[in-house]
C-alpha cells in the first residue's frame, strides 16, 4: 500500500502542476493583451467620433449664426443708404463694423473647427483600418488559448481516471488522513530518505527513525513524520 500512497501523491502533484500551468498559460496573457488593445482602440474610436459629432454641431451653429449676422449686416447697409443725418449714419456704420468683426471672428472659429474636423476624420479612417487586424489578433489569441487549455484538460482527465484507481488501492483510514493533510500541504505523503522526511526536509533523530520504521512495519510501510505530521513512507 505504501507504493500506492506515493503514486497517489505523485498523481495529485501532477494534477496540481497542470492546473497551475493552466492558470498561468502565456496564451492567457496574450488574450488579455489583445483584448486590452481592442478596448483601447474602441475607446479611441468612440472619443474621435464623439468629438466629430461635437464639431459638426459646432460648425452648423457657426454657419447658422453667420447667416443671421449677414442678414443683420445687409439690413443695416440698406438702412444706411436711406439715412441723411450724420449721427445716425455714424451709429449704423459702428453697428456694421461690430457685426463685421463678429463675422470675422466667427469665420476664424469655423476654420479652426473645420481643420480639426478634417484631422479627426483622417484619424478615424486610420482607426477603422486597424479594426480587422486587432480583431483577428484577439480571435487568434483566444483560439490558441482554447487549444492550450484543451490539451491540459485532456491530461487532467486522464490523471483523474488514474486517481480513481489509486485512491481505491489505499486503505480508507490512510486515505482520510491523506485528504486531511492535503488541505494544508501540497505534499501530504513523502518517503523517508535516509534520516530525512522528504515532505518537510527535516532530519529525524535515531529514536524517531526507529519509531517510524516500527510503525511502518505494522502499517504496510506507512507511518507519520514526527516533525510535520505528514504520511511518511518507510
């Protein structure tokens, strides 16, 4: 039975290692990196589109305001042609000059908005051109991860079947103790190598070695490490 306990421990250790390897697969990091790249791309696209919408609304408002300014200025020009009094004419000219300044400032603002809109349209076009490659990279990473996980899962299934047989070969009292120890230790059963427990890597005294050998002789080679409490195979 002592051999069965060590085989059980070896199979459990292999299963632990495979599960850990599954959790830290390089393919998993690649999936996350590709996903992050897609998220950043989508965020950038959203920001650019939102700003383009804002600029379009801003440009439209400027054009609407310019139309109103032009109408006001045309009206004043028409009034100026009918005015005789110098003071009234001067007041109208002042209003026309003010509207002209406003129109000029509005034109500058529209030009600036149009230039930014053009730059962002180019940026959006570049972003849209990246969508296919980024998506393919993400899907490819996911596929590679699924394949790697499937390979490990297959190994885990084979080990799980082997574990069923190994557990059936171990006496129930020993198996219960083994399971309790496994809750606290990765290694619950270890061989005695010379005077050392290979579980805790501590040396046993001569008297302790005699005790565990005597216990092992009565229990199919299974004893207990007096240092760590693990199952000690002698």
